[in-house]
C-alpha cells in the first residue's frame, strides 16, 4: 500500500516567489532540457506522493536523500516531514538551482528551521559519498531524457545507497510516449524505448508500486520501491561482528 503523508503546518510562499520559481524552471528547461526535463516545479500533490515514505515514523533517526532538488518544491515537503533527528541531503547539479537552494537553506522558514541537518550537494549524484546510506531516496531526475545505460546505472546507485528496508520513490509524466511518437526522431524513439524497457524491468524485478497523481501539471506516475529488509541471519551476523 502506498502511504500518504500527513500535512504539517507550513509557511506559504508568496505568489511572486512561486512565479519566479516557475520562470526559472521554464528558462532552465529551455536551456538544459535533457537534465531539467520539466516546464514547472513539482506541484504539492506530486511532492506529497514522492515524500510519502517519510510519513511512516520508525522511532529512530532517518537519513533522506533527494536527487534533482530543482527549486526545492519537494525539498520543502520533505523538510516538513523530518523528525527531530532526521537528516536530509539535497543533490542538485544545475548551478542556478543550487544558488537558489543555498539561499533558501538560510532564508526559507521551512528549510532554515532544520539548520545543518539539511545539506546541499552542488553537483551530480555521482559525486555522492559511495559509503553514504539512506532510509529514503527521492529522485526527481528526468529518466525519459537519459540514455538506457545511464538510467540503469542510476537505479543501481540508488539501490546500493538504500539501507535494508529503505524506500525509493521517483516519477515520470504520463502521455510522454504519445508525444514523443508525434514529435520525436527515430533515434530518440529508440532511446526512449530502451529507457522504458529498463524501467519496466526494474519495476517488475523489485515489485514497484505505482500511483497516478492527476492533480499535477502535467499528470505524473509515482513509483515506490522498497529495498529488501534485514533477514534474521543477516541480523545475527551483524550482531556477532559488532559484538
């Protein structure tokens, strides 16, 4: 069952700031479509669906990773759901977005309230510490714009970074295949078909759950993958090793 996050009181952003974020997103989409992949920041309904695993409290500190934080639309929802000892790492490679996020970590009440428990990694996800492990990973990267081998490597990286029983969420816009069929070249269609095959295989292999967020513009599918939990044998080995 896909969880639904509980809403927490938050300071609303001004209409002028939301409009500025949309303009920046549109400008970056036109400038770097391959890595931005969207014309507007994620809406609240999509952000809620992506952040849903954080609604389930575990009773222990959790580490959270968001890859492709953009202008922080999902980041702020994740921040609202952080427990008092949870940490959040934001990864963003676009320098214009990282400058905006760095300022928001100081000035936005929803982010600044958590102090140094929210960190910004200004660079691609490949620069992430390979030893870092997370309980929740949220990916905002536009898989449909990448090569199949890149998507496969990203998914493998996410799984390797998840703790046992951890959650991965990511999304894709609906109806993109139909649009690409109308506007795409044969080469781009072949690449997109390869990406679809990689994602389908991954979702079937790992028992991914899917829900459609119709309230987003455009509507999006959100996928949720759960990493295998710790088996009693693994727990016994770990206890013996640390004991």
